[in-house]
């Protein structure tokens, strides 16, 4: 599942790259992983999810922190977690 709008996440990613002089390797894909099982099971899992939760989509949520994961062998392992500074939006 991809967050919408994604622009604020891309702006944050670009600011991090500039601050730490990181090489741009393309735009990251910001997403929420719902299933991490074997690929042969994903179609069944997706179908079950749609049947059970279709009437509850889209999911509305607010990102409060960002986790940095590092690939270690065949697994992704959480390296760090960063809280986001949330400010209340002004109306008008």
C-alpha cells in the first residue's frame, strides 16, 4: 500500500540525501507491507484481505515516525527509528 500523497515523503528523503551528501539511486518506494510470506501465497492473501477489508479502504493514518531498515542477508532488519515532528495545520 502506497501512502498518498507521497510528495512529503519524497521531500524528506531528498533533504536527507542533501544533508548527508548521499548518492541518489532513484526515488525510494514508500509503502506499507501487509504480507511478507512466500510469493506463492501472496495472491491468496491479497484475495482474503480484499474480501475482509474492502469496505474499510482506503486506510486513513498519519505517519508519526520513520524506520530505517537494512538488508542483512535475505532479511530486512530495523536499524533505526526517527520520530517525525508533527505540526497542526492551520485552516484558512
